[in-house]
C-alpha cells in the first residue's frame, strides 16, 4: 500500500512538474509573443512617423504654393487697380480736352456772331450812306431846276 502510495505521490509530483514546465513554456511563449508584438508596434510607429514627416513636407510644399499663388493674385489685383486708375486719368484728360475744344468752338461761334453783327452794321451804314447820297442828289437836281 505504501508502495502504491509512493507511486501515486511520484505521479502527482510528475504532474506538478509537468504543469510547471507547461506554465514556464507558456510564459516563454507569451513573452516571445509580447516581444514580437512590441517589435511590430515599434515598426508600425516608425512607419507612421515616416508617413507623418512625408505629409508635413507635402503640407509645407502646398503652403508655399498657396503663398506664391496669393502673391500672384495680389500682383494681378494691383495691376488691375493701376490700369483702372490710368484709365480714369485718360478719361479725365479726354474730358478736359473735350471741354477745351467746346470752349474753342464757343469762342469761334461768338466771333462769327460778332462778325455777322459787324457786317450787318456795315451794310446798314452803306445803305444809309447810299440813301443820303440819293437824297442829296435829288436835292441837288431839284435846286438846279
């Protein structure tokens, strides 16, 4: 009985040892798995960092392009503003020329009017002189008879 019991205790000792081995093996496998996960996580992390840097460079390039485009737009707007100002200056200059020409035309028309009036006065004086001469001539003719 004692031998049977001894075998049993040896068997239970082996069972306990096997359990311990299994637990140790599981622990080693678990640690190996965790190391593998850690390495994969580190690799993913460095890949993500690389992608983030690449995206940051793209963003900087796009920002530079946007700044350049805005500068071009400002330049175009300023050029258009200058063209409008120059156009208004041209319009004002043309308006001034038109006003000056109208003034000259008015001056010419007034001169013509004055010349017509003077001509009419001359004609009236000539007619009056002719009338006077005829009257004098008639008077002289009447005196002679």
